[in-house]
C-alpha cells in the first residue's frame, strides 16, 4: 500500500467506493466522474503505480483484471452491445491516479479515435 494513494485508501477501507466487485486481489467500483452510463474502475489491491512498473510476475494479475472487467460488463448489461477497456500510463496519456487500473466504459456508442 502507498500511504498517499487514493486507490490504496479504498482498498484499506479508509475511503468507501461504490463497489461492484471485490475479491482477495481485485477491487472494482463506479467512477465518481463517469464518462459513460457504465464507468467502472477495476484495480489490483496491490499497489502498482503505472503499467511501466509491471513485471512478468504480474501477468496473471493483469489477466485477472481483464477477466473481471468482462464479468462486470456482462453483469451490468453492456457485454453484448459493447464496451471499452482503457488503461492510461503516465501523465500524457491521462493517468491521474498513480495506481494501475482499467476503465470499463459502456452503455452508449463510444467514438473513435478516443482522444
């Protein structure tokens, strides 16, 4: 855990997010500033600041994040119509919380290119 990390505070329970999923490794919650009707963040409970900090040992965890996002998309009714998974790495890509996470976006048509 990183003491100054917003998402680590959610994992520890110091801040209560609007949870949609939780297990021993992963926490998923609704974004407080949604960019689509469905906007869920899927995070590992272990602090990893950016995608650049991942190692080969994190492969199973990263795969689990994606599979849980798929499960949540189905539960929230956007799997068949379509959804987007986004992971930003560093400031120029729009990362604002230094703890890796997937944005699960759906519930409306999403434009391309995204930004």
